[in-house]
């Protein structure tokens, strides 16, 4: 579904990606791991069109997308849930969710998708008329994922969904992510610092260092390789 080939990108003079190549199969869950500054979030931003590539190619379902505008990429079926959630704090839960559907014209289906999001995250239905800024950190993360789902994506990019959450809540979030993948067939590319949780969820993983892929393999092999765990994953 998604293929990156030798992607390079920079923030002005600061190089973020140095020839990143990765592959995400349709219906799969792929994790991108690495320390802070490794280029994980920059990889997602490049896919979403928020960071321009200076070299390389990004293909989604066989179509080159690296020169498209972010709104065009959303319309193709890619949605990103950003690190830090980036909600509109003064708007209600309902209004934030509906913003996720701003590019859609299939109005009858939007209510059905809204009901489905409420099914995944019942607390959002209870809080629908409350400002997003009044929610707890976990509830805000649920809202950010729900907003991403409202664009009806085929590929969901998740950037550090565990940040700032208690371990028990992280497990709940990851369980719902697995359910979304299995029940709706949404392909997921997950950026995550909690390597242990990510490797439990994903089928394949890439390890980044200073904007370069230094290792990729099945999640199971990485999870069971003691040398890799100690050297790269920190557990």
C-alpha cells in the first residue's frame, strides 16, 4: 500500500531523513522505532505532505504522492494522528470529530462513522459537548484517533500514541488500534518510543537512527533478539 524509496528531507539546514526506504503492506501494522531525533515523526510528516522531500519517492497504492498538498493526500485515504494530539482545545469533542470529516462529501455515511468512533471510545459520546481542552490526556488521545478515523482513511499514521499516558491506558489504546486494524482493515503505520508495546502490535518494524533505517525485520524476530533489544530498543 505504501512504499518509500530513498527519501531525503530537511528542515532548512537540518537534515531529518537520509535515504529512508520502507514498505507497508495493505492491511498490515508496521512500526517505526528509534530514539528522539531519529527521524520517526519526520517520516510521517513526509508521507502526509507536511515535510517536503528533496530526493526519493513516496508511493501510495502505486501513485506518487511526494509532491501533493496535504489536503490532497488526505483525500486519497491517508490520515495522520499527530504527536501531541493537536486538538482544538476550545471546540467541543463533537466539533473536533467533525473537523476530521471536513474533506468528505458523503454526508449520510459521516453519521455512521461518528457512531462507530463513539463505539470504539464511549467516553467521547459522553463528553461530546465538552471542550476538548477539558479532557484528560487519555481522552484527548482517543479524540485524536477518532478525528483521524473520521476522514475514512485506508492508511492511518499514528505518531507516538502512548506519550504521557499511564501504562494501563496505553494498553487500552493499543488494543483499540488492533481492533480498528482487524475489524475495518485499516492499514497502520505506527511511530512509537515504547518499543515493547509497538512490537507486540506490529507485524514488521523499522529501526531509525539519525534519519537512516539501520534495521528492519519481523516484529517477532526483533522482539526475541536479545542483542537487538539491549543495543537498540532499551529493554
